[in-house]
C-alpha cells in the first residue's frame, strides 16, 4: 500500500492490498491489487474512540487504473464482530488500534446519514492540507412528490440499527433503521456505497432522481447523496463523481426473479403480472425520454450499433464454436435490423432483467439499479440507447426462468418453457400497449430480434466462461432466433 499523504488522517496498512483483493467488489480478479491512496476525507462522528476516514485508492496494478472507495473506521476498542476487521495496528501512543471496513461498523452509517441530511462538506485537500486531495459534499435530493413523513424526512430521525446486505458485488449496500424523537420507527433507508468510483454523475443517482422528480411511481424514493472531488496521479484535471446514494428501502419484498421462478415452478399463470411489468417498463421509458436528451438514429449511429453486434458475434463464435453453425442466419437477423426504421436513442435502464424489479405489496412493480452494466465504463453507461435493448433483456430473463425450472426437473421442462413463452407475450403486449405502439409490436420485430440475439450471444460467452452447464440456455435462444430468421427469409422469397 502506497500513501499519497498520511497527515493526521488514518493510515492504511500494507495488509489492505490483500484484503481488498479478496472482496466481492474488487473488479480485478485476475491480478493482485497494488493500491495507492490518492487522498482521504474525514467523516465526523461523535462516538468516543472512533475515527472515520474515506479513502480513494488507485489500483496501480490494473491496466485500467481502477479507482476504489475504501471507507474505514479506526477504534481504540474492538467491535464484538471481527468479520470486518482489516488490520490491528499500533497508535502513536503505543496502544492498539483496530481498523474496520466502515460499512460494517455502526458508527459509519450513522455519521453518513448526518453528513447527508445536514448538507455537510469537507474542504478540498487531505488532513495534511494538500489542496489537490479529496473533498466531499452531502446533499438531500428533494423531489416534488415526496410525502412529508416519507424517508426523505430524516432530519427528525436517528439511526437505531444498520446491517450490510449480502450478495452485492460492485457496491456495498447498508440498510439502516431509524426512529423519531418518541422512538417510533420511521421508514428504513438503504445507503449504496459505490466501491468503484468514476468521474461523472452516477446513473443510479441521476436517472432515479430524474424519474422520481418526473412523478414516476415505478422507482424508489431518492433521499440524498455524497459526491466527491479528487485528482489522480494520472491527470492534473480535477474530477468529480458520486460516492454514496441514499434512497427509500422497501423491506419484506421479493424481486421479480424470485416471484416469477416460484410461479413457473408451481405452474401459476403469470400473464397479468408480466403484462403489468410491461406497462411499468414502457412508462419508465416514456419518462426517461421526456427528462433526458435524445439522439437521432442517423445512418452512422445505426451502422455503429449493428457493427458492434456483428463484432460481438465474431468474437463469441471463436470462443463458443456452436455459434458458428448459425452464421448465415445471424447475419440475416442483423441485416434486417439495419434496414429497419429505428427510433431515436434515449436513456434506458441498461442492465434490465427480473432481478432489477421489486414486487411491492400495494404498489406493484418498482424498478431499481439504474447503473447499467457495471463492467462498462461510466461514460458508456450514460449514453442514449435503444429502449428495445431493455425489452430484450427482460425477454431473456423470462427465458432463463423457464430454463431454470427445466434444469431442476426435466419432466417439467415443456410446461416451464411454455410458461416462459406465455409470460414473454404478456410482457410485450403490456409494453406495446402502454408505449402507444401496435399491441403486437408490428414493425419492431427486426430490431427486437437483433437485440435479443445480441443478448443471447453475450450470455453464451458468459455461461461458457462461468457456468458451462448453463450454456444450452442461450444457445437454445440463438437457435430459435436463427430459425425464425430462416423462416422469414423463406416467406420473403415466396
């Protein structure tokens, strides 16, 4: 671990390199990190014997020079739970100090909430006074339809408990419980700590806030954020971006993947929920089209998008030989799409599937996680795109539900595949009806087929590398879409 400047802040011990390399959110699984702290900002806390510092660390061993956020707490007395202990060091007084991953320390979320609701800020520069260091600012995100007693009214509440969600990868999410002055519980809040930091507005913050501000009922209520400023050794330019996002937490709900999987396993008709999900998706797309800039689908734009799909297929066919057998039909799908009439490009979800939707009792479907594909650069995730890419992602997700049931119980396979087919059709009907297009999507078939094929090709690469036993799922979709293309060619020739 290299230090930019320690000053009166919290030093990061050499052991932090190995610790970071073992975390789920560490993106460079193929190498061991060599971290350099480019600065830190102190998060004020009233708790005795506790200091909190939020480091930005550059992985100098990464070819992409990835920047991570590493908030830590230093305690004079250890916490009962040692699972988040990074290292034990000695202070200047010769007494032990215990360094923890801050999201797992209850002092950190309490201090973070106070930083946000008070709109606090830190001066540019680390504790040693370096003017090029890290600065941070908290802010409340107010939207016009926020209820007076809603989760945004945190100023009247105190944090009573916190816990870190398991299963997160690119971020760390902390659920906090709050209570008012009389001890009555308020609505819980989720703090999303962005581990991989990039310059620019994080789409999860900007898109969700814009949708809530437009009156959408299909997103959680945003509450606040922490943004930062920093300079890296790679560039003298001052950068800024989001570090933390606070939003309404919806407890006791299941995501649409779990709901759909249970329905498919029991053979429960999912047409009505799927139709409602299509309506919600189209409504969100309509609001995104209204509140963000759009881009015309010029021939150059269309050619570039189609070139990207063709290149993805070319590379995938090298890695997954089964894809090469459908080369002619796949090219036909892409050619038909390129010749079709394209809508303008707009902001979309970008990583849309059943796991990105919550089933909220009394409220219906709620869309979450607008960051886009986490492995893509932030600048790319913010670019306008074709809404049908989201639609294709959801169609593939329904296919995966049916295929998952079929893998668990081959005897149930035909019924599960039929379940998925029915759910897909209902979703599309709801989407096209709400979106104001023909109920059957007439005129959009070539584009939707191309985007679904492109998604299945991407899935083929992923499954080949990570879950080879699941590879037949996307390959079956590629084969189906290729057969449809062949049939369409036959009808055209006839």
